[in-house]
């Protein structure tokens, strides 16, 4: 693995990682007697976890640090890149990824790492490498087992197991990625649910086959079908009982001795039919009769309104005619006076009676009043008075007559309304009785259909139960096969546990050390032993993951140094299997490894937390 501050520039780090055990050590000052100038240095903060995450980054993880750390590294290494040579089935892949603002990701088979890092070729992305791993290591068959619970390639999921987050603290076999690491690993590698990770782990260990996966899916499907069918049966039973109770009450069958279902259906069907027949013989309140009654009702209403209008007209006219009569009556005295004056007139000029003026003669006026015209006017106004009186009396008599007609019209209107209401009530009564009887008959038929459906559902439920039992028997056979797989796993796990803890311990994928003891250190020990046992199976080709493992600072604070030291001994012993090492195990540590592992070929990189130049990137971020 190589780190450049910029393409083609000086290498910040160039770490050669070999097959077998590779140790990256960041010692405390007191643990490193070989460097007297580092006696006050601390072993933390040197970049061990960043080193592991850069390896993961080159192998396909989306992000190499948390966002604040990426910002600081990107500021210090604006054009920085990291590269790695990865041997996959004998083919050397040159992989280059950016640390700063560059967006050039390269993965080239049989490529030269230095040339690719210094060049400006078109970005290929890491997809070619990841696809090659999926095809050659994971295999299409295994991908089919894992992919139902995951989208995209499968290698990043396996990589999450082989390169656990330090933040998980080796707490559990299925804890691979911590949310705080911000690694961008896909589900199910991350997330709260462990079930999908367990299924993926079983697939990687070849402890599950496509046939078992299919059978397990069939069992899950049958379970879901049975659960759904059981719910439907319960809901249908409730519906049958509710409708039956309502029908017994509606058909007046309560209190009678009734048979059980399905014989009760015949009793209810007969009763509903009788009610429907009786409803058909009720008064119909037909359309023609109701229409005629409504026409009469409307005619009576219109006649009532017409007469009421006449009443209003008469009551309005009487005061007017009374005023006219009063005016004529007021003019009659004046006309009588005028007539009297015309019969013995006085000269309007000399104020001398006309008779005298005619006898003596008048020298001023010769115009004499017309007494005949005055009499005619008085007679006309009296005739008008009498006619107006008769007209007023006629209006009053007409008003009395109209009131009598209104009373009769109102009575006829109310009678017509009562007749319409009676006909409508008879119609509604018949319709309600017919509807109730028809509904009861329909409900009886619906209950009969529900009972038939319920019988079919119960039969189907029995069939599902029988089929589910058969599929579970098949799963039992598959579990027997899995037992052989886990037995083979235990053949590796048990010796590793004994080698780490002592001969009193036993390993069965769960550790028993003279009793069931659980501490943080013991849980971490179980995880380490499990990973090493899985790597042993990978060496033999019995898994679908490469014999590769990366452990970042696996020692818990209270894990004994003697036990921790045996971890390195086991790795060294595995190197001797097969002549050349058949695996690659990278481990970072702050705790000093045993003395024989503090030098090459095992120790590949030594770093210090202080000064900054001794850290992984050689700068203070």
C-alpha cells in the first residue's frame, strides 16, 4: 500500500505487505526500548485505524474516514492519493483512490501502480475489481443466496466481516460496522438487524445451500400464508356469528329451538322467504294513485293561494273606496250651498240681490248664475255617492264570500295532504318490509357462502400445515448437513481456543472455559478465535471468502498478555502449513507483540503518536 501527497510526487508511505502475518505496531515509549528518543511517546493517535481503513478503501469500501477526518486529510493532502497492489487469483490489480479533491478512482488488472498513480487516465471506478472478486471468489451461486437481502455487489458485505471496525470492539461475531465509523458499507453489513448478517455469514461459510435457501423461503412463504389464512378464518368466523345473531333477531327466531349450522341456514332461508312473500301482499301505494293524489293536493294548494290573493286584493281595496266615499260625501254640503245661492243669487260686484237688481236694474253686471247647472252637479255627486256606497258594500260582501271559500279551500288542501301522506306511508311501509325481508334473504345466502368459504379455508389451512411440516422436515435434513459444516468449523475453532486459553477450554463456536464465563475480554477472544477458524477454512477452500483477515487493535484492556501473545504464535504456526503462507493476516497493535514478532518479516510498519512526523501521514492534522 502506497500513499502519495500528489500524483507522481514523493511517497509518504510505501508499505510492503506479505502473505502470512503482517504486524503494524504503534508502541508506547516504555514498550520500545530500541528507541530511546521515543520513551515519552504514546502508542495511540499514530494512524493505525486510518491504515486499516485505507486498506479497506482500496479493497472497495466507499469512505476511508469520518467526514471531519476526511476534511482535515483533504486539506493537508489536496491532491493526495492512496494505492494498493491486490493479488486476485494470480492477477495483480493496481488500485488508486483519491484522498483530497480528486475524483479519479482506478482499478486496472495487470497494471503498474506507479504509472497509474502518476498518470491522468480516465477513471474506471472500483467496479471492475469488485465485480472480479464477486465472480471469482464470491461466485454467482453464493451471490444469489445473499442478494435477496442486499442490493448491488456482495464483496463489500464480505469485506465488512473480514475487516471489522475497531469501534465494534470485537463485541460480537455479527458486529462488523459501527454507525460511528461512517464507512458507507451497504446493508446488511451495517444496520441494527443481525438476522441478515447471520444469513450472509452462513452463506460465506457455505453453511447454507441454494436448495435450503429455497426451502427456507418456501417455509417462510407457507408460514405467512398460514398466518394470513388463519386471520381470515378468524375474521370470517366473527362475521358469520355476528350476521347469524342479527338474522335470528330479525326473523323473530330467538327463543326457539334452532339447529346448528349448516341446518340453521335452511330454517333462516324459509323464514326469510315467508317474510318476503308477505311483504309483496301489503298495500302497494302505486304510482298512478299517488300521482293523482299529488295532483289534487297541488290543485288545492293553488286554489287556496288564488283565493288568498283575492282576499288580499279586497282588503287592500276597501280602505281606498272608503276614502273616495268620504271625499264625495264631503263635497255634497258645498254643492247644496251653491244650489241655494244660485236660486237667490247676490251680485258678486255690487253685492245686491239679483232679484233687486233685476227690479231696479244694475249698472255694473249683466251675468246671472246658472242655477240649473248647479242642480245637475249636486245631483251627479249624490248619484256618485250612492254608487260608491254600493261598490264599497259589494267589496265587503265579496270579502266575506272569499273568506268562506278560503276556509273550504284550506280544508280541501289539508285533506289532500293527508291522502298523499297516507298513500306514501303505505308505499314506504311496503318497501321497508320488502327491503328488510330481501336483505334478510340476501344475508342468509351470504352466510351460506361464508360457511362454504370457511370450510374451504379450514381445509386449505390443514393442507398448508401438512405441507409446512414436510418442508420443515426437509429443513431438518439441511440442518444435519449444516451440523457437518459447523463440525468442520469447530475442528478449527476448538484447537485455536485451546491454544489461546489452555487445554481446559473447549470450543464449539461458543467457548467453555471451565464453566460459562462472560466478560468483555472473553467475548473478544471468541470473536478472534471465530475469525481465525474461518480463515483456516478459507485456506482449505471450504468458504466463499478469501483467506484474508484484518484486525485493528484486537486486544481488550483486561485480555491477558500471555493469551494475546499466543494469537501471534497461532498465525506464525499457520504460516508453516503448506510451505509458503496460504493466507494474509494483518493486525495492528499498541500492545507490544512478543519479542520475536517485533522485527521483519512480521513487523511491516512501526509508527508513533508523537512527533507528527512519525505518524502514518507524517503531518499533524
